[in-house]
C-alpha cells in the first residue's frame, strides 16, 4: 500500500561571513524541524545543501512550516 504526501520546495539563501559560498559545492547538511499541527511532536528532515552563485538553495520537503538548524 503506497503512502503519498504533498511536497513543496523550501527556498533560501545562505551567506558565510557575509559572502556567498562557492557555487555547486556542498555547503553542509541542514536540519529542518516541523511541528505536527495537533501535537507537541516534531518531525526532523536532514538535507545536504548546495548553493548557487548567489547563495540561493532549494530543497524538497513535505509541505509545512519549518525552522532551519
């Protein structure tokens, strides 16, 4: 039985000491935390982030609101 859920792109921009990172190189692994609507439980998603020339990045996550660590 397949499990399906809606996803969306989370977009952001990263600067390291005020400067864009080297484009196309992994910046690091970000942790995205999302709280369940009707409970105090959190879901965590970990994604490797590669930034573009202006520091912009996007990752695909289940739809929701996230805190980034």
